C-alpha cells in the first residue's frame, strides 16, 4: 500500500515471483503496507478479447495490498483477459506516479495521496482505474519503544516521527488521529525513512516514534520490541481508503477495453483475496516473512471496485490539512467500472 519498495523492472514470465529482501529478514511491501515481491506469469495473451493494447506495464510496490494483483498473475486472470502484464517496481507512491507521468507505465499503483496532489496541481490528468485497499483496525500504527516517554497520542506533540514521506497516507493518517484528540501536529518533526528502517530507528532513538504498516508492525514488535502508541485506522480514519490503481486520461480514453480487462482480472482476484489462506502463503514465500509472523499480521481490507463517496474522504482530508488547496470531485476521476466476467 504505501510509499515503499525497491527500484527496478520485472517482466512476468516463467521465473514466477521474484523475492524481495528487506532489513530484519523480511522483504518490503503499503502503500501501503506489508511486503510482497512480484513477477507476472501473464506472459502471453489469449487473444480474442478485443483489448486495444495487449501488453501493458503496471508500476507496483511490494505491499500486502497488491496481493490481489499477484493472485491475478499467479492464477492467469490477466492472461485470460488477453493481457500480457509487465510489472515495474517503484520506490514509493510518488515514484510510481512519476513513472506514470513519464510514460514508463500504463497503470500505476500508489497510495491515493500522490494521485490527488498531482490532480490538484494540474500536473497530470489522473484517472482512477481500480481500488486496492482500506486501512483495517491495527493495520497501520504509530509505534514507539515501551520504555520511552511516549505512551499515547498526546505524547506525540513536538516529537520526531518517522514516515516514508510527507503528504503521504503516513502523515495524513497520523495527523488526523492527533487532531481528533486535540493534539497539535504542526510542531511535529517528520523524518523520512524507508519502512524497513523505521523500526530500527525507533529502537536506536534516532526518532521518537514511527508510522508502520503490516507486516512491519508485527515484524518490528518481534525484532525491535516496538509497541503501539496509536491505531491510525481509528476514529475519523476508520476504514480509510489507502491505495489504488491510477492511469492517465489519454490512456483510459484510448484503451477502454484494456482497462476493463484489467478491472475484471483484479475484481476476480480481490474476491479470492478475501480468503486469508490465499494471502499468508504469499507473505511467507515472497515477503520472506516466517509463518508465525504471517499468521499474526493484520491485513488491510482489500477492495477493487471504486466507490466515489468512499474515496472522496481522501481528498477532503487532504484539503483540511492544506495538502491540496481546492475541493476535488472524485467521481469525475473514476473510469467506468467493469463487472466480473
């Protein structure tokens, strides 16, 4: 889900999924979230689907919330729709968006914030193609050491809090919970770090607290001894939309059947991802998370079909915090949603 990954490019083929190593013995995921490596097995098209473009590139991050994407690859759902998918790794949500803007990919996965900030600045004609996830209870947290002087949300005022980057879902969720509890977030010092580096930084005392997603929450608790300070998916940000797939208007306008084929494959895989037993093996095999951690990891809520009213919460909150200056109409950004075949 979130703004973290590794750089590089992968074409999905016989090699299957590529593993991603992360600090502390796990591989990195959230936007948006836990780490999942990826490689696409959709190396050939079945033809006959009538899609305008059979070969497409999708920028992803190795997060838990792209698990449905990997299931679609693994089970041949893209291939069945006539799509030959190449995955391109992005280092963050911003990097994923930049690849989209530069024409390096056709569809980009990212937390929603970069999409809306780019839209608000007129930097890109962003169209939302598919949803990905919402923050479930305890799937996104601010953590600290148990012997620190940070015990609750009120103790975060004026502290050094590690996040992947400002104006991302990380600081947005954190500021929202602080505001809901009457805590001043304006004097917080936000420190940008990669998700795998946040837990160790908290342990060393380089920062006072850090924002983490799963499986980093569970992994850091085991390795670094960090504990929850606040559940950032609570209060006003309960079930908050976290990430999705976007494209550019010129692509969605020119390739409506291709977009619909991508949506159908993702919808089918997302329904399958409701079975936790389908996700844990992905974390174990491709994130290099041990079985015990996989079983303890709190998952995000997987989504696929975009609901304008639900997604509208994101730009509205960003506007409240001044990350965007004027209201954005989410409905105008959503392309038609395909039904499962």
